[in-house]
C-alpha cells in the first residue's frame, strides 16, 4: 500500500483500444490495462474507460477511490475547457461531450481531456526524453502526423485546444488529396496510410506502363512489388525495406515525404525556437531514410539562430507516453488549481 | 505630478532612429521623444538611448528616477536572458552586450531587452487591438516580415529569444535569394525591399524584351514603369498604385506575395490555434490587394477547427506599438518578479 502517494490515472483512447494506467507522481506505471473497444458508441466507450481504469487500479493493488485525478487522451480534436470531443475520425465521433459521459460514471474524480498526441508530448516532457525542457516540440509521424507544443514549461493547446495539427499544414498547395478534405497537407505525403497510397498510385501507373511495353514487372517499383505481391498490400514499412534494397520508387517517395516533413519542421523551429525537438511515431521511427532526410532539411533550412540551440532526439516512452502524459497532465492541472 | 503612479520607459531602437516614451500602467503615453542616431557604435547608441529617455521624461514633466523599469525593443535578434543583441543588420551589430552598456549609463533602472516586433506585439496585447487576448499572433510585413507570438497570456520568445522569425520560413524551396543567405524565405517575396526588387528584376526583363521587339515600353509592367520612371525607383507602394490602375506585373507579384504570405499564415493558425491574428506593417497595410489575397488563403487553408475560433484584425497602435509594448513588458516582468 502507498497511502500517502500522489496517484493518477492516465487513459489513452484510440479507435480500437483503450489503455489505462495508474501512475505515481514520478511518472512510474504501477498498474495497467489495455482492452479492445467492443463498441464505439460514446456511452459504451465511457463505460469501457471506467472499467479499464478500475482494472488498472486492481493490477496496482490500489483502490480507485485513492486516485487524485484522471487524464484522458483521445485520438481526435478536443475543445478546450468544455470536455467535448469535436471530431475523432477513428471513433466516428463528432461533438461528443465525453467528460459529461465520464462524470456520470465516475462522479468523484477530477477529469481532464486532451488530444492523445498532446498527452504523449506531455509524458515525454515530464518523464521521458524531454524531462525538464521548457520549450519542447514532439512530432509524431504515424498514420497521422501531429505535434505537441510545450512553451514556457506548459502544454500549449491553443485558444480552442486544436493547436499542433501539423499534419494539416499546407506543404504542396493543390497537391495530393488529404482525408481532411484539403489538398497538399503534410499528412497527405508523410502520414503512413497516405504514403502507402501514394506508392500504390505510382506503382499502378508503372505496372500499366510495363504491361503496355510487354513486360510483366515495372522497372521502377519492381522490388517493392516483389516484396508485397500486389500494389494493394503496400505499407510504409514495406517501402522502407524495398528502399533498403534499392527500390527507386520507394526511395523517391520516402525521401520526398522526408523533405516535405523536414521543411515543415525547419519552419516550426524557425517560428517557435524550441530547445528540443523529439521526432518519433511508427512511420518515422520505422524509416531511418525519412528521418535522415527530414533532419538534413532542418539543418539546411531552420534559421541559424534557432538551429544553434536546438537538440534533436527521439521519444523514450514509446506507446506508454499517452497514459503517462495523461496522468501527469491531470497532476499538473491539479497543482495549478491548488 | 503623479507621484504614486506606475511609470515605465519604452524604447524602440531602429537602425536610424531611437524613440523613447514614458508610459503609465494603462499604456498611455505621457511624454515622448524621437531622435536620429548620429552614430551606430554601441556605446554611442546607449548614450543616445539614455538621452532620449531623459528627454521623454522631461516632456512628461516627470523625473527619470521615478521610472520603475525600462523595456528596449531592438530591430534585430536578441538572446534571451543575457541582454545581448545577437544580430541587428540595420545597426550593423553582431553580439553586442547592449544591456551591459546601458547599465553602465543608467545603473538604477531595471532593464529588459527584446526584439522590436515582440515589443510591438506585446503593446497590441496590452493596450491595442489584442487587449485581453491570451492567444494572439501579430504579424507585421514591412521591409522585414516577423511575428510576435503570445500564448497563454505571455510573450513567447522561444528557448533563446529568436522565435517569431516568420520572414525566414521556407515558402518556395530553392526560390528567390533572401538577405539572410537562404533561398525561398517568405521575406524574399513579401518583404518590402525584396518585393520591389522582384518587380525590378521582372521589369528589366520585360523592358529588354520590348526593346528587342522595337518597342519603347513593355506591355507587362508598363503602367508601373510610367509611374516610377525607371526600374530602380520601384517601391512596394508604387506597385500597389500601379496594380490599382491595372498593371499586370504589379498585380501578379502582389498577389503571389499575398498567396505565399497567406499560406504561411494559414499554417501558423493551424499549428498554434490563436484566437486573434493581427495583420499589419507598412507593406501589408499599404496593400489592400496583398491583404485580401492573404486572408483568402487563410480562409481556404487553415484547419476548419482553428479558423472557426479565429478573428482577423489589424493593429491599433501604429508606430507607437513598440514603445508602448517595451514599457508594458518591463511592467509585466517586474510584476512577475514581485
């Protein structure tokens, strides 16, 4: 038993799973639970979150009633101050008053809601690779692309909580179609699904051209096609493997995505002058090639004065960043309110 | 006499002039002075600043000794916390320990140094068009292009004080040469000197082509040339006038500059989610055309969720923003230290 300890619950709510963890004031995980969502209906999800939280408490051997606060990170856009999830595409949610649904099921614990990426960034700030860094930017490139922005030692979520949507800045006006409805967004090039889709599009063209020329295999993209069997099965990870074996199509697209990402990051560094930048997420950490090109662009294009004080590194907490950050954000808000 | 009032000095140090003003806690100017710098040598400039400050006190009928603090905005990059001007191209300075030079001449008054644009942004936040707005971005487009960033109610100068250098983000990789040494910076298109230079370059080409064809005047850019007499005399203001009279060259360049500026602003809004954006500076406020195109790009390309809470407006304080902001930043730092 740890009766006098500060204990918090951190929740990471994705489109498929909910993770819950009991965290102490130092960011250590004392007990955790991960389970699959059986329904995406908001009330059912709220119940699943409470259940996961209580199971995590059980795993830590600690009563739910001892938890001082709960932070909830949601894969989506969260409206600041209202507890409303504006949009969570993976859950199919629009304008869901999730904090209200949670309060009906866990009335005594203080709750905070934020974007999952902001939570992960805060986890790295408090207990990971950004410990003690007051001006920190965490950029994660997975199927989505986003940034958590910490300035002056606090998470900056913007006026309505939707800051950090780096995936939806324009990097190629009029360019590739993004899921958000716009064209030319960074995510439409560097996000995992889009990157693979881009390769599929180019591969189909190459394949058609090869067949017209009476060949079975295209020259460009041939290695990638061999690796995956058919264009539909292309993934960002397969592209990195194919690139490693010299596949020209994969090399070109990974480097172009890295270049667009790198220019966006250079501009972010010039604008915000952080002292540390953490670069991670499944796609980027899985592609040393994209990472290398992106960092070279930062080196070449960030203002000299901002580059001079910048350290570039990688996150440390992996997929625990979300729950750790959510719990420690609850701690930070409680401390502020006290 | 106002013996019990909070009084502060604000200094705005450009490459040609120094402005000084006595400001009360409400941001009102009680007395001011502007004079030309006779030397750009740092010790002489420090003396000129002290002289201007004392003259402003005299104009307000208040003793210099009653001033609680002095804020100094410098047209250049300032290193946070050290009082060193890293680079001020208009003054020809590099690594000048300006606060130290000032302290030797005004030892009893607390001093704060920052970039002049940051000061102007803070002035608008405290006493101008951004009064009471906690998430505010002020973008000024004059001969230079820069942003003052206020998040969570405080000026965010970044880890080393060089945040907000919006003029040096990359908007056209490999594009026009910028004075900073890079190519394709926003300032290389939208900054006043560069914009005029761009028109001069295109005008010379049009002129040479016209002469080859046996004509005296070029078709494209002809109105602009009539207006200024020779390419060397083109200014951003002349371009706006020529555009108003239908000059195709001026229209194209002002709109292209507005488009590049607008995409940069849309990306800034998507990334930082401010509740207000103030757009001003000599070039932008002098070109309704550039302003219109830039705002249309923000409307089209900022994320819907960030655009939904954003107000776009113009600064109110004009060329007094710098001195007002500098004085009120001194006030803010003193209040924080107390």
